[in-house]
C-alpha cells in the first residue's frame, strides 16, 4: 500500500528539533496532522510544510551528549540540550514496552510539568495518539522531558471551587502578579508567575472531580470567544489535547490541576480578562455562523498554524460538548465572522 502524502512528510519529522530559535515550538508534526484531518490536499500539505520549514527556519536535532537510561532519565528533566539523548531513550522504551504502556509508565513523572514548551509537548503526545504513531509518541515523551516546566507543587492549601473560571477570577485579583515582567514566550510567562509567592497556592484552589475537564472546556471556550486571546486559544486546544491524553494517566487529577495552574499563570499575558456576562454568552450562541466545512476550508488555506490547530480542536470539542461557541469562535478566528463582543 503506497504511503499517504501525510505519511511521506511525517517521515521527515524526526529530523527536526522540537523547538527553533528562542525555544519557539515546532508545530509542524502536529499541525500537518490537523491540516490533513480538516481536508487539506496532498499539495496543500506539502506547500504548508515547505513554507513552515523555511519561514520558521526549523533546526536539526542537536548532537548526542551522552546516553540516558532508566536509572538517570529524570536528571534530564528540563534539559533541552539532551533532546537527542532523550529521543534515543524513549524510542527504546516505546519499542520495549509498547507505546501505550510507555505513556502509562512515564506520564506520572511528567504530569506536573504539563506546561512543557507551553503545552506543545502535550500537543505532540496527543497527536501521536490521534495518529497512532509510535515514533511520534516516543518523540513527544522526549520533548516533554527535555522541556519539563515545574511550577509550585500542590498539597499546601485547601481547594475552594469546582469552577475553573472562578480560579481565573481569583488569580486576576492577585495584585502582585500585575507587576511581573512579560516575556515573548508563553512558557516563560508561566514560569514567571510560578515564582510569585502569592501564586503558590493557586494549584490547590480547584477541586477535581469527574466533570473537571468538561468545566475546563466550557471556561476555555467562553474565555476565547470573549477575548480571541492567543493564550485563551491555547486553553481551548490544550483541553482537547488533555482529553486525548488523560485516559493514559493513572491519576488524572494531578495533571488536571497542573494544567489549569498553567492557564492561570498566563492571566498576566492575557491582561487579566474578566469572564463575560452569561447573558451575553447566550446571545453569542444564538448568532448565525458559517458551517464547519466552510470554516475548515478557510483554515486549510491559512499559513497560520494556530488557525489550523484551533479549527481542528474546536471541531473535535464541539463533537463532545455541543457548545455552538466552538463554531462561532473558530469562524471568527479565520475571518468569517466579524466581532460580536
């Protein structure tokens, strides 16, 4: 059976580093899958990849430093220079254990660092699972390890709400966060918030139950629909990736807690937005909107990786939750709907 256009391009992905200049995330291995899923043709996949590769100046994988094994892999947490070593280690582990077993084995150690490369390691793992690619799953585990992002650990404060949106509102009231410097990259702003003493208890504020992910999805799409903010876009797509990955996590409450902590850590970059009035949100849900095929076609024609990522994730999330805001916000993102706020 001949390879698909996607398979042919994806065979090149292990040659490129996880990140490029300034540690911006290389989206190509994930966005090409999304582009294929929303209807991108073979020619479109190739054109997008060539544009992305050259415009972003993707880098080769750095050289091997020294071997990593099961006894010392944790020493490479957050060590971007060990990318090649980690690639080799996790390829061997996926070969040894099988992809699903490898995820289950290593995810408990990685969950607290889910903000790795601003959620893009989580993204790569989710897309590896979507595509059922052992190669991508191994690379995602290596990526997550190399870019692991520790924030304050839980267990120091009581929970206070089941509503993720309430956590964001309470974080917006932390005055000391307003004086923090803002950086060019999301993950650096997550880390900056994590160093603020008043932010330390935030990780404990959300009470986790079996509907937490659903509530996160609702808060994320409402926030994005209201603001169209770049960080809020990553909250919407990030919840989708979490939904794909969480079934392989033995204790999902830990990763859920850390994930929303990372979203809360971006409130400063989002300029501390307020959640919209519920009555306004209901009005938005009733607005006319283009159909999904039109939205997908617009995204597939875009060279903005976040257009493609958002439209694919929004469509997948709407299949689960049924909220018309996904369709409305996706249409607005790709320029098919004017401002409604």
